[in-house]
C-alpha cells in the first residue's frame, strides 16, 4: 500500500467526519496525519516493520494502529463504516467552492440529495431556499460554485500566479495609500501550486485602497467589496484575490495567520494555549489584554520560538526543530549565483551565448551552464557530434573576453530507452557539465525507468540527473520511478540531482529535495530556459530548495565558477577511480 493511498483514506475519513459534524480535533488529527504521511520520504511499510510509525509527526498509538490496519487489509474499518453511513458521492459536495460540510449535511439529511447533479437541479428548482439558513442567494452561490467546479478551476502553478500577485501589489503601491503590504497565503510559503491570492495591507484610508483594488484592470468580477475586506476574480484563469486591510497593531499576527499553513497555525495556537495565551489574526492576548502582534516575530517569540521562514510553515517538523534550536539556515536567494541548465541556439534555444550571458548579468549571476540537447533528440535540434568542437571553442573565446559572467560548455544528454547515453564517453568527457535526462519512453514500467536513470548515474562523466521525475504540473504526472532508489544511488555515486526551476516542472519537488539533502546528495538548480526570459524562473528553484530545508552547502549553484568547475572534475575523477 503506497503512502499516498493511506493518506487518501485518512483524508476521506476526515471529510466524512466533517460532514457528520464530528469532533473537530479528531477531524484535524486525520487531516494532519494524511498530510504528514504524504510528505514522507520513506515507505510506511518500512516504518511499520521497524516499529517507527509513531515517530511520524501527528501519529500516535491509535493512528499508528490504523495505518497498520490499512497496510494489512487495504482499507480501514472506520472508513468503511463511515461510507456505509454517508454515500461517497457526498464527498463531492466539499469540492464545490463556498459549499461547506454543515450545509452539505443539511441538504443530505433534509432533502436526501446525494450527488452534485441532484444538488444543481434542486437549486434551479429553488428547493434549497425553503430550508432554514438557506435562501435565493445561497442557491445562486451554490450554482456558481458548481459552474466553477465544472470548469475545473483548480490549483495553478506558482510561477504562473506569483507575477499576477506581484503586479497587483505594485499597482496598489502606486495608486492607493497603503503603508504596509504583503502577499500572504500559499504564495508566501512558495507552494508549487496556488488556489488563490491573499494580500494584506495597512492604510489610513482603507476605503480608497478598496476602491482602487476592485477597479484594477485585471479584475473580471467583484465578489465582495467592504471596508476591511474585498474579493475579486481575475481575468487570468478566474483566480480569486482577497485583500484585507488590518490595524497596524496586529499586522504581524495577521500576516502570520493568513500566511498559514492551517496545520502550522494550529500548532502555534496550541503552544500559545499552553502559555495561557490566545493567538489569532488580531494579535497576541493574555485574557482581554493584547500584548503583541504588530510584528510577525512577536508571534513566535510569544511561544518561545525563533522566527520560522514561511517556506517551512507546513507542520513537517519545523516546530520541533525550532524548539530544539535545529532550524536550518536556508539557502538565500542571492546566494545562488549560477544557472546550471540553459539551452542556446546550438540546439533548440532561441538565444546566442552572448545574449544568455547578458541576461545572466542582469540577474546578477556569475556563471551559466549552456546545456544543449544531445544529437538523438532531433525534435529539439540536438547538437551533432561534429558541431561540439565549434560550441566549445565559442564558449572558450567568450570566457576569455568576459570579465564577469562565465559560461560552461555543457550538454543535456538523452538517456536512451536501454539506459545508454546519446553521446559516447569519449565525447561526454569533453564537456564541462553533463546533465543526463529522460525525454522518451515514459510508459516504461517503474523498474525499467529507474534502472535507466541509475545506469546514467553510474557513468563517470555524468554530473547530474535532469528533471528526475519528468512531471509537468497540471499536464503530466511523474513517470513511475523509484525516487528512493534514485536518491540512494545518487548518494553512492556522488551524482547531483536537478531542481528544474521551470515553472511547470519544479522537479525535484520540495519533499524529494529534502530527502536528497538528508541523504547527502548535492542539488543543482537549472531553469531549463529555452528563451532568456525563462532564466528569471531561477528563484522558483531556490524556493523549492528552501521548502526542502536546504542550506547553502546543499546547493551547487552557490559555488563560484572555478569552485564549481573543480567540483565537477573531482566527481568525474572519483567516479573513474571507483569504476577501476
């Protein structure tokens, strides 16, 4: 039984309990367990065999026993019992924006409605407006939510949404009297996908701020306009933006609260309760007295913790690490001084090496790996062997002229279906940097795909594996590889794994990046840029590294040009020695 499947059962149990109006603490326990199981970098079967299930955050004796039950039987009696009480179709109601479990329960128990289709029909026939607590507006909102659900307006890639949020912030700063302003929510935590945009401000003239906000050019629909909160839907993918104006005395507490995550906030509030404090978006209170909350740091200080970076606030052990003084010093964005994976006109890139270097200079970078596709990838204009010498000479001449930005002559060599590489060793050894990637055969079974990559890692001239799971957010699931084995072999062969920073990839993801770090594997960030503007995505890769608890020494892009070259040569020398 895979971790994801166990997590899904726990998540469904939580949803069914919520529909029943069960104890909220029990519901949160299942939700937190599902989240932490999904974030594990080892298999539950392994932990169960070692008697270590209770070491998982949020897993006590009772839930550990339930995990064992699922592992042994493939299901959970509690889940089956709940399914007998509530039709599983009812779970779909919780997917409707604005239609919560309490109303779902009323609709189910009073009208016997069990499907979204029946719910839609009942709203159109105005049968819901006859229920206590319901009305024409409720029906209208439910129908709107159903339409949105049908349009499959789900989570969008961070790299798509972040620029929209930053544009809104920029316009509000220019056009309205804001004093402080921050993007909050999952964007501030740099989650790889985003459901909506949360913005927090302070202002001496809230009404003016709201007037400007609802009139912004990208707004398609105003959902709510008030003095302290307004909500709009953007033309861009219909994403919702919530803007809140808060009192300056509680801005820090509000920023912490609306940054989340929900699970992290619950832990903070629990720590506050233990100290006789109440912590919420309005501040830090002892009884009726507000004792802090103007700055975010005060929230953490109140519960005896150092400030925790937003990227870590997922209740994945950051509270315990902070309590023990073991929070990592996360790699800083400005410590990353190189982009390891850029395509040029030597294959399917749109820019010359000079143009790439110029853009790198604008970004403040010190080096770039020019890693064009290898010969076999014809669709990507793969570089034939006879042209490699010309590319190498062009980069050598550029480096002689350039006083600041340096280039590496690299390749993104294709890992072929049989595990061999698209260039022979005598060609690979001529490159400064070799990234090996899979671009075909995604439908092979897990063992075959895994062994293809393992074979590449064992090659002495391969320095890094590119986009190791091959996923494209919202477009393509990861191909079936045993990521635990890849990380293990990467550690054994001293091969780096890429955090591909292209906004649709972010591959490795944060969970796998953390697992790699813990295994001693070095990570290499590359944008996979095919046009120079895409090099701007480098910060998304750094965000993944930060969410993966990575520090400066975990990321090869923090090395300067000569240090990085020396590292690559040392790895090749070590592999050649190990081979002999």
